[in-house]
């Protein structure tokens, strides 16, 4: 018998990136929950993609793996709100520390990365993994389309990193383990570079590829 797939909750998942990821996991057969501060909005968004809609706290309590897709300014208060419900679970942090008016310039927080802030807020009972910062939200929304980039997956728990690589593959992308959580700073910084490249070359989906791996 195949092991049951984990239940995925996308916290703050009504935006383009969160709903795009949720739609891909729902299509791959995962029980997928959209979380929001507004339950009615979550339910409406979830109905469109074949998922379930709940408030953020209920979604966090129901899931096995939570995925945080909120703006940087909302990261800490959202995590503080759901912290107790995430104890013993994996939290995939998609947050990028962008500063309004300076999104094309790398600006990392004093803690080193948004992922490190998430781990500090949640404590060691939660295994924080950083992923999906460099994926175009527009490409994610089209569940029929391939996403032409790799996903860098950083976290201190090797087992948790492997679980997130599986989620990445289920969403139609290649996940690349990128080492401990401190390495999340590099992926977060790349987002500003990609925004600049998109603006310079008139693209909406520049991404990153890791080349030279065995088997390529």
C-alpha cells in the first residue's frame, strides 16, 4: 500500500503564487487547503481550484505541511498567529524580504533571511524549509504549463528538505537541495535580480537552472 500523501495548507494562499501552488498540488492528488484571514475569501479561491478553504489558524492545525505565501510585512504576525498549530510540522517559507520601491535591489534583513526569521518565530519544534522564491507566480497559475526553472530548497533538516523536493516535483518543477537554512539568503536575494532581469528584457518569468548535475 502506498503511504498517504501529506495534507498541504497554503497559509495566506489567495494570491497568485499561493493559489498557483495550491492548484498544482490539488491536481496532483494532494488534499490541499487554502488559508486566509478571510474565510469566505479562502473558500471562494479554493472552490475554483478544487481545494478547501479555511481561516489560517484552522488550515495550520489541519495540515501536515504548511506553505507560507504572504508579503514580507505580514510574515511575522502571520507566523505568530499560527505558531502553536504548526508544532511538530514542516513550514515551507516562500517569503522574500522585498522593500517597497526597491524591489530590484537585494535587501536582506538583519537576521540574514526571511527564512531565518520564520525559524526564530516558530522555534525548533517546527522544521522550516525555504523554497519557491524564484518561481514566477504567472507561470504557476497556468497549471497546464511547464515551469522552466529549478527550485532551490534550503533547510536544516535533510528529511524535511526531501519532503519539499517531493512537493516541488508534484507541482511540475525540479527541486534542488541547497543546504542548510542559512543558504536561503541566496535564493531570497536572487528574487530581486530576477525582477530586474524581467524588467530589463521584457520577460515575466525569468528563472534559475542548476546545470552540470549527474545524469543530465
